[in-house]
C-alpha cells in the first residue's frame, strides 16, 4: 500500500469507499497550521500526539482545542521520537518531508490545496476519510453548507432591500 495516504484514499473514495474504523490512525502528528485545523477539528484528543507551534496561537480557529496538546517542531528528529502512525501536513517539514517520513515507514497525509468552495468540501471529506472519521467530515460539510446558505440568504435580502430603497428614492426624485 502506498505510504502517501492521498495517493490511495482519493482513488478508493472515487471507486466506492473505504472502511477505516479498524484501520484509523491512532498516533497522529500535525506539522503545520493548516494541518492543525483538520486534526484538531476532526480527531478526538487521545488520537493526537502533537500539533505545530501555531495551533494555539491567536489566529488559529482551533486554538481552544489545542490547549494542553503537546507541540512539536516540524523537524524529522522531533517527529520521529514520537513514533506516529500518521503525519498530517500541508507545508510543514519542508519539501522533502513526505519522502523522508515515508522512507521511515510513517504514512503521510498531505492536506489538499483548495481554492473553491467545492474543493473545500471535497478536501474536508477526503481528510476525514483518511483520518478514519468520515461521519465527522460529513457533519462539517453539512454545517458549512448550512452557514453558507444563511449568509447567502442574508446577502439576497440586503440586495433586495437596497434595490427597493434605490427604486423608492429614484421615484421620489422624479416627483419633485
């Protein structure tokens, strides 16, 4: 089985599914801010060995969840000593990290790049499958879609009110 998790998770999802319940990683290390957000949001604390130094910073959405979670620098030595069964990363550890950890026998889950709403949904589902918590990913996506719809509804309402106000002002100006 390939050690790069995205290399086998995505094809399996597209082919019809995976069963991770018995296979789920239990000793997870997150190497950078982006990976921290997925790991802290999706996994129970007992499955997280360590997160990056940025996980508890003020700009981290999941900073509260990072309280009391051990921190690891994204260096090979610091990660190897923890003996993880999965390293999750976006950019942490540098360009050779995936190859290095795979050679050491540690699976690597690469956070997918996202630049659209559908890509964010897909990445969330792919990450949750790979972390062994597909139901969590589905719930996150459902919550995301619900909040997005609420914001879009507010936007439509505001545009309608703006248009009615502009029409009323325009008609009032013609009467004078």
